[in-house]
């Protein structure tokens, strides 16, 4: 069992399994609370831009659907005529936290998979950097009218006009403990301080009950769309792979969700889970040579340079009920002072 799989078992299993780590979790929570208090009292200062900032983040480690929701929001703002700056850390890249603009032809090994996904999906200004405040300032200088920060709920040095927390509707908060005993970066009560909570659901399974008292709540269904060939760009429905005995690769926060959705679509797939942001060795892939392989789009950006004819990525569609989506966008537009109306689901 990999280290990542062991952590998942610990965090999403019975709370008593992590009992030896509870003192460290208590200390982690104390430090996080003290840090927030320093910013709230002004002893530490947040950097405010001349343009509005929306932070899309989570309070758990990985696998909530944060990046698809951030991409959905950036697209909605773009469709309203706003030039969007997408800011993120650039996890998985070798840039060592340096601030830089991400081009559509950037090396994913350098800038990270999620940053390249944002750059290729729409004409955004995409900036990566460990210092999210400085990265957002660069996005502003590059002409962005509004910044969408993919992750960074805990990066308090960047002042924000609107906070959106994304929660995995199936896994919830795991054992309810903070790091390292559980998956929480902050206590669940942090959700009462954000402006909106988006609860995502992928595949079959019963949703957990999440009812923070204050923020606007929205449900988002993340579902698999069509498969796209990495070499030819050919598109196929997933049912075309039924009975084909394909292999599936996923280097995301919750690889099992991808495998479960494929099986729910009738695709018999042998799953090969990878750690979040990880890539497989092209010289020794985890599947047989010549195999038909389905992967996430996040994985695909990392291996286009050595893709084989049988490799496909599966699109991930974000569906939010129209009225709810309209109310969520209205909330964001009101808080940021931006203009626009309605919701585009195309």
C-alpha cells in the first residue's frame, strides 16, 4: 500500500486510528487559529489589489473538485466579458514557487498540471507562485480585471472579496480531525465564515450532511463526459469502451472516484492510482504496452509529449442547477462589484 493510500485510510477511517497523532493535530489547529487571529486583528497585514479577488479553496487536503469549480467560475466570468486572472500555487511543478505567467505551451513538469489546464481551457491570464498575493499582482499587471484564486483559502496574505469553499459531498471531512491526524486544514467551523459552500458529488454514493449556518449553499455534480484521444483529438462516448478491458490512470486527490465513475458507466477498467499531481514513468508505465488507457484531463497534460494512439482523457463536466448557479454568480458579482447576469451552461 502506498503512503498516499495509507493516509487516505487513516483520515477517512475511524477516528481512533489516528489517536497517536491527536496531540500534533491539536497543535496544528492552535497554530492555524492563532495565525487567523493575527490577520483579523491587523498584526499581520493582507495585501489588497486594485481589482476584486475570489478565492476558491477547501478545508481538506485534496480531492474535493476545487479546480473544476474554479475553472467553471472563471469561464462564467469570461463569458460575461471580463478578463480573468487565475492564480494558483502550481503544485507538481519544478518552478520552486517562483512567480510566472503560464503559457499554453508551457512544460507541465515546470508549471504543474492544474496551471496548464487553466491556461489551455480559456483565454485567461494564468499566474503561478507560492506567494499568491504577488502572483495576483502580476495577473493585475497583465490586464486581469478580476482574480480567481484556485486554492489559497488559507493564504491570508491575499485579501479577498469573496470566499468559496468546496467540499467533497461523499467523503465530507473524513474523521473530523485536523492535520496530521485527519484531512482538515482548518476546523469545519471555518465554513461558517466563507460566503458560499459548493458541495460536489462524483459518482454513486450517499452524500454526507453538510449544513454550515451562514454561507450560501450550492450542489455541483461532477460527471464524466466524452473521451478525447490525446494524439488525434477524436472524441468518443464512454459506452464505446464498454467490454474493452481498458486501463485507467488517475493522479488526482481521490483516484478511486474516477475509477468508480468509469465502472458506473459500464467501463471495465483496471485502475492504476497515482499520488495527486504525480505522473507515471513513460519508459515503464503501470499498464501493458499497446493498452487502451483512460485518464483524467489533469493527467493528460503531463504526457501529451509521449502519448500513444490508445490513450484517451475523459472530460469532467460541472453541472449546477440553473437557478442555484444564477444565485451563486449573483452573489459573487455583488461582492466583487462586477457586472453580468444569468448563467451559461453551454
